[in-house]
């Protein structure tokens, strides 16, 4: 017997009705994906399958907690969600996975090699590989650097959530006379980093220190880390160092995707 009340097809991205507040909030966050990184309130409600009034109330709570951020008249995934993602096992074991490939970079370039991750709005130095001929390291493992003043930080801004760039624009501390402190200059630079696939710094975090970094990109477009080199006296040679870093970054990403850290 045919159903007298056939169910209407859901709109694109719409989910089934949610019965609990938690499920509704998760549906709101689940409305975002690689093709929908910015959503208006009405679009978020539609894709989550919720009434706009319900979505408005939940959006306020998610904003207050940091799960969402406002960018103009739209919403983006907030920094608290990004920070939680960094607590996953993939983050905890990435240094161990990356070490062999960082050794390869050291062998080829003879430069100090660093691995950075995003942590609480800063670039955290998770691992460092150096040799007797690579010079003195600029930072110790565990050190933090402002995102706008480090090559790895610029990479994390370029390939991270839009909310992180918005936050960084309000924290442009000057570390040296060469540090970028103009918001528009930083926005332009981040666009260039995103376009060319690598970032550089020239004495922006410390005098006589130069750096070059590339993203470790997973297949879903997320960037859990940045790998780079640091030099003293003169900048690293982009033409020879970038290809080596990219090989290492792709190898690290493949290991992470294969679940080798679990």
C-alpha cells in the first residue's frame, strides 16, 4: 500500500530533524564543509535542517563558547573547534612521524629544520632537527611564536580556518623593525602564501634570522602542521629548499592519512 503521506526530499545539505539540543548544535557545526566554509545564519539553518529561530539561538551559544566566529555577516568554524582537533592522536604523534623526513631535509639543505603546529592562536615548535653544520637553532622545542611573525605561522594562517586570520589581525605585535604590523599588508602576504604554497620571513621574528615553511596538507584540505627551515646571515634558497620541503610535507601527510600514528 502506498504511503499517503510521502516524505518530501530534503534540500541539499539538509539533515534529518534533530531531537536533542546537542544533536541540533552538532548539526549546525556539521553544516560546514570544504565547499561551505562560510555560511549565513539562514544557510546554516537550512543545511542543518533547523528552523531559523532555533539556529539563531544555538548560534549565539556556539559563538559565546568559541565554536563559531563571525566574519562580516557570515559565520565560520571557531578557534575552539580547531584547538580540539589539535588534541586528536594525529597531533600527539605527528612529531614522531615527521622526524625521518625532517632528517632528510637536514641532510639535503644543511639547515635547521622545524615542525610547527597551531596551539592556542600561536605557532608551537613541536620538533626540531639540527646538525653540527646547520648552525644554532633560533628557538627551543616547545617555544611559541606569533603567527604573523613566523614563516610557519603564516602557513598556518593561510591554510587554517578563516577565523584564525581574523584573530591574528588584532594581535600584530612588533618583534623587530621588520615585523609586519599593518593588517592589510599581512592579508596580502597571506593571500600570496596561499597562492604560491610557501611562506618566508626575513628578520621578522628575530634579527639575523630567516625562515621558509610549507604546509603539511591532508586530503581534506586541513593543515595540521607546517615544516620549514631557519637560517642565519642570509635567507634560505627558495628554488632548492622549497622542493625538498614539499617532498617531506607530502610524505608526512601520507603517513598521517595512513593512520600510521595509531
